[in-house]
């Protein structure tokens, strides 16, 4: 079984290497290599899942030591339990769908083979995080994911925006990763203090079980590890990179910036939940950040004209939900929402890609009336929309209400934030859907439905987005660290009513063009300006970089050039040269002088010796 | 009564004179002469110690030294003569072709 696990992990890497090394010139072969490898991974994951289900899901682990240090062995391994199995299925399953979709979407692209090589590299890195047995391995793959994300966002590197967005994503997540690394180092020292220096998840969870008395240290570690989550899962204040990352090809947005990579942070939270439950104060901060991100991202999505950016902000907002759920005490609720979100958000992005493919524009105001023209896309998009809005009986309803119920029982203010976000979510998604598919057509060239290879993944994803709530994922993933969640009827009905009201409102405004918002225009215009400027977060960071960081860098540069180079390096060289110049004069070349120096030396030494005696 | 110390002091004086000669003279011939003085100073102390200890080893060494000194003088003088023939001088300051 474990051998299969290793195979699942390494197949995409193999595909990546073969494409990069051999078949770069043969586009067809490259794309089928990448798709085949991931599909095979998916197949093996399914076999693994079924095989382990027969044994009642034991926790299997195998690892090889890559770096034996004196007190610490750095390992690389495969860990198979309920959590990683589900995530394997999500990553390889949704990934395969998106890989196949890409073969049509990226047709006639110049970097076709390069694109599939990067995609495979991404799949490898993501799977590495999923099956990771320890913090060291997670960190390595964490960075690899960052690299492959950078490569894919910047796929159209000739465009300045794409290249900049890639850099922004990479650097912003790196900011969080610094904290993550420090957290890992602190954790290893804490483990050493508790008796066994290790970074292994299972060993740590046993070790920390009786690690009482280190609360402040644990809180610090949790928050530092959470910094990595902040970056990768794009939580406030490191959320700024995700909307820009939409410059990449749409399937990439679907796979990386909606379904899997950004979920890595939430997955890490769930994987290391044994750590977080030890620090209630860290958890409450995490919950607060998650809720805050969910709300501000939802507000920003209200005013965006770009279809992919709306979905990007929606992703931010949903990630906020997941982080909030983890912070409120249930990693399984977070993971549940992660899985359903992966389905419907990948679906929505691929649907958006299909629309963009047909119309060659991303602005929703230039679309409209597509329901007749692109029925498959429209129906599947509708499924994704309703799932995201949380309408019964689609998957989003179950996972979202689990989080809301949890918030209702644990933390009332966060419940109201969550409910408000749910309302906003349904509203902006309604605005998107009704404007794109049901309003008056604004295009000139007749659009066509996308080819079959693009619509089949849509239908499959729509299927899972619809039935995802009935798979029992919540109870399947439930671990003994999680708070139990009891269904609360009023919360369920209330949130459903909220969603439906919001959808109805958006239908009236955007599909039927009833100017309901007209009287409030004066009220809204300053607010929408603020939202369009993304709360001035980007400008704030710009100013910080320009005025604070650049000046500091200038100072460092000056220090380096004046003190280090001129003073220390050139100074040492100068001193040596000067001393050599002086000492050279002793070398007269006259034998008699040497003889004199020699005899004088001998005499002095002898004298000294005699005197000392 | 002449004791060991007298010999040693004489030997030391001879050595010092020889050293002084080596350091100050510029004429190769005189430097060779001074080297002979050094050797003989050493010989003198060898013999003195041999006598003092009633042991012939020191005297044996003196023989060796004399043989070596004879060879050295022979070669040294030959070099000096050849030098004089080619350079017409024995001033060591001017004989500097092998320097650097």
C-alpha cells in the first residue's frame, strides 16, 4: 500500500522531468504525459482509498532519512491516513480534470509543453505536502509549491502584469514562510526540551500531549506556523497576492489559486491541529483573522468587474471561512469546506475559463445572455454558484452551515460576521451569474459552447459539487481534537433564508434590471471607491516598500559599501600591502647583512638564555 | 696555569674576529680567510674540550674539520681566481649576477 503512495507522489515529477528533458518540442506527447501521469496518480489514490477502507483506515507511515544530524534526523516520507487520503483524491482528481481541460484551453499557446511541465511540478509539490510526515518535508514542498505557482502565474511572462503578479505572489508568500520556518525551529527546540528532538507529526503529537507548562512558547509556535498559512492561504494581511495571481491562465487559477494550493494552508492547519489545540489564545487569533478575511474579501468581490477577480476574492473569503472554522475548534469542518470548495470553486473557475475562451474578455459587463449560447457551461456554472451560495441540497450548504453552527455555539460575533459574509457571497455570485448569463447580450461576435474536453470536466465537477454534501465527509474527517458540531435548525434555516434573499435581490437587480440600488447610489459611491481600491492595502504596501523598505535597503547598501567593503575588506588588503612594503626593506640581498642578522640573533638568544638561567 | 676557560675565551675571540671579518669585508679573499678563522676557532674549542675530558673524539673531529677546510679553501680560492679573471674584481658588492 505504501509503495502505491510513493508512486502517487512521484509520477507527476517523472512527467515533469520527461517533458522538460525530452518532449519539450512535441506538444501533444507532453500534454498527454502530464495528463496520463496525474490520471494514473488519481487511479492509484482511488485504489489506495479503497484498499485502506477495507482495513478501516489505519495510519500508515514510511520514511527515509535524508539528512542525519547529530540529534535530529530529517526525514522524507509518506503518511497515509484519512486526512491525506481525502486530500490526495481531491488534488489528483480535480487536478486530472483540470489537466485535461487545459489541453483544449491552452491550445496554440507558445509555451504549451512548458505549461504542462510546470503543472506537473505543481502537482508533485502539492502531493508532497499532502503526504508529508514531518515539518521539514512540509516546508520543502511548501516552497516548491510557491515556485511552481510562480512559474504558472508568470506563464505569459511577456506580459508585464503576469510577470509582476508572479513575483508578487512569490514574495508575499515568502514573507509568511519566514515566520513558518522560525516556528519550525522553535518547535524542534521545544521538542528537544521535552525529551526528543523530532519534527515528525506523529511523534510530536504524542510528545506534546504531555507538554503542559509551555503555553506561551506553544502560542508563539502556533502563531509563527500560522504565518505560513497566512501567506499560502492568502489570509489578511498577506491576501494581496491572490487577486493579482489571476493573471495566470484560467485553469491554473482553478487548480492552484482556488482548489488546491491555497488550501495547503488549511490542510497544514488540519494536519498540525494537535499543535494548535494546545493554545486556545492562538486559536482565537486565527479564528478572528479568518473571519475578518472572509468579510473584507466578500465586500471587495461586490464591486469587481473582472469575472476571475470576483472568483478570486470569493476564494479569499471562503479560505477565511475555513481558517475561521479551524480557529473555532474544528479542523474537520475546515477540511470539509475545503473539499466542497475545491469542487465548486474549480468548477466556477473552469466555467469562467470556458466563457473567457468563447468571448475573449474578462469583464462581466461585456458578456451577458450566455445561457442559451453555452448551455453546458451555464448549467454547471449555476450548480457551482448555488453550491457556493450555500443553497440546499448542494455541497456548499452543508459545509458552510457546519462552520456557521460551530460559530453560533462558540463565538457569537464571528457567527454574525460569517452570516454577513454568506449573504454577501450569495449576492456577489448572483451579480456575476445573472450579469454573465441572463442579462442583455453585449457581445458582437457569436459565442460558441466550448469543446467536449472542456465541458466534461465541468459536468464531473458539477456532479461532485452537487452531491458533495451527502458523502459524509464531515464525520469521516472528524478527529478527536475537534469540537463536536450539533445541527442547529434555526441557524440552518436562517442562513438558507439569507442566501436566498441575496440571490433574489441580485436577480432583481442584475437579471431584470430593476434599479433597486438607484436611491442608495450616493451612499454607496464612496464605499465602492474604497472597495475598488481594495481598502488601499496595495497602496499601503507600495508606500511601505517605497519609503520604509527602500530607505532601509539604501542604508544597508551604504553600510555595506562604506564599512564592509571600503573599511573592512579593502582596509585589510591595504594594511597587508603596507606591512609588506615595509617588511620588504629587510630583504637587502646582501649576504653579509644576513650574516649579521643571523649572528646578532644567535648572540641575543644566547644572552637571553644565559640571563634567564 | 692555563685552564680550559682560557682556551675557550681565545676560541670565542677568534670566532668573533672571524665573524666581524665576514660581515665587514668586501673582498672575497678576505671573507674566505675569515671563514678559516671561524673554523679554527671551532677546532680550538674541540681540542680544548678533548684535552679537558681526556677523550680523543674531539681531536678526531678536528681532523675532519681540517680536511673539509682544506677542500673548501681549494675550491674557494679556485672560484676567487676564476672570478678575478672574468670580472677583474673581488669586491662582493659588484659580484651580483646571481642576485634575484
